[in-house]
């Protein structure tokens, strides 16, 4: 079988930033540039993970940059169709898609591509401060940064009890109280994560996805406390720490089949603090998946 490369795909889009701060369209370029700090440590196709005391060999699995999605500025529908087709191309190429957003609306085309490319049930693990389950609104429409999870639930083989939201917090619309009770979506709030070990969070997330065939992971940078990620679409105090995220993600990387990172906003960043976090997540995922 053809080796499974790690495919990076940029999605420079913030047309869905209807309530949050626009500017995430600049993230793919910024994350790539910041990631050079880590990528220049690769020598002879090897890199050393200091924290794991592990030598990573990329000989059998290359990091391949597939460039950016073609953006159609006047049409969300056309842009999303372009995105869906590009992710499908990566999947058909037997590569692991890692999508660099973009506001969080970018997740839906990636989720739909994985859903349509496969024949099995799809689980979603979402790291996020927000719930992103808005159906429609006069201000945001149906395909905003607040709706991608609601749109995903409309796909045939995605069920609410196979969606896990990690790090959600703060306050939200009153209709969520009844909706969440009825839907069965699994949530691990930020405060709950702070009271759990990372092993407990990993187990709970994977238990919720135990009856699925494929898992899509989406990482909204605002899951982190604003102290660690000032350059995001919105600030919600009380978030997770980098070490919490690194540790939980590390236990999930071997189980997922596609991933995106969203809501990195270089216009609000400070000395590349947020893009550095995103680049580290990108590199961690790439190295963790060597040999998978």
C-alpha cells in the first residue's frame, strides 16, 4: 500500500466570521512561516522529540504541503465546494489531511469530505470555547463560524452522541439548555478538564467515539485561555493551558483520520504567540502520526 503522507492544506477564509473578529484568512501563511522554526530541525529526514526522548524518522512518511484552497470571495458555497474537493483529493492520495484555517466555518467542508469519502460512521472531537451549534440567524446565516457543528449533524452518518466538545465554557444562548439535553452531545467543559487528568479526558472522548469508524478532530485555538492565545476570533477567559492541550491531543492523534485548526487570527496576535501554538499542534500531529 502507498505510504500515508501527512498533507497540509491551507484554507485562508474568514467569510464566516460574522460575530467574531475577522482576520483568520491570514493564518495559514502565518502558521506555515512560524512552523519553519520547528521544521528546520529536521535533518536527514529525522527530528528528535525532546519531551518524549524519541527520534522521529520521516523516511516512510513525508510532510507534503498541498498549498491553499481556491477562495471564491463572493461565494461561500463555491469556496466550500472547492475545499471539499481538495480534501477529497488528499484522502484519495492516501494522505492524512491537516487543514489550516480560517475561521471555524472551514470545518464543515472537511467533515463532509471525510463523511462522503468513507462508508462508516463519523465521530467528531471538537476543542473549542464555543458550541458552534447555531442553526441559522439573520446576522450569521447557516454557514458561519457558529454553525459548522450543526451542519455536520445533518450528514447521514454523524450522530450527536458521537460528538465530543472539549473546553467549552462561559455563557451562551438560553435555547442551548434544552437542545443539549435532548441531543446527547458529549461535553467536557473547561472547568471539568481542569479537574481531570488528561488520561481521563482522552478516555471519555474515545469512549464517546467507540462505535464510529472514523474520527475528525477540530481544534479551535480559543479553547486555550486568552493568556496563551491572544490572537483568536474571540476571547473567553478560563480556558485550557498549552500542556493540557498537548497532552490530551497526544492521546488522540493515533485515533483520528483528519484534522483542522481554526480561528488563529494573526491580526490580534502578539509576537507570534498564537501562531506558535498552532505550529506546535501541527508539528505534534505530524510526528505523532509517523508510521500510522
